[in-house]
C-alpha cells in the first residue's frame, strides 16, 4: 500500500484501492455508498491504472454545495485534459432514478458522487 503525507489528488485517492492518504480529511478507506436494501457479496471492480482516455461521471446528489464541489473537480480534470460528464439526482432524499444510473453505466468509466454535510 502506498502512503503519503502530502495533499492528495482526489483522482489518486478515489481510483486506486491500494493508495491511502495519512493526512486529513481522508485518513480512512472509502465505503460503498450505494443504497442496497439487500446487500450482495460482490468483488470490487478493479480501478483503472490511469484516467487518460476515460470518461469521468460527476454525480450531483442535490445537496447544498454539491454543484460547487463538482465544478471545482471538473476544472481540475479539464486542466489535466480529462473528459467529464455531469449527472444529477432530482432530489437528495431518494436514490438516483434508474435512467440516471443506466446513463452513467453506459456513458462513463468512473464515477465521483458529490456529498456534503
């Protein structure tokens, strides 16, 4: 496992299961935030070695400042020449509609979901 005390790129942390940051605010492993009523045992998908040539889905969950957070990430990704697509839930109180989930699954390679609170 690679560890660092530097300020990490969200890309490194979110897309590499073997990379862990020792500095706040990311000292803990990420958890799967999917809304599953019956948890399934399934293997974790392998993270891509690089985001080059990949489409990054940016999912706005409808909470305060989610859009602002995703705007900043999108600027960073575009500055690195990476392609992004934006998606949004109609409300933060329910799971994403099937159409949104299907669009992300067919149009993107990785997903970042904006959370706040």
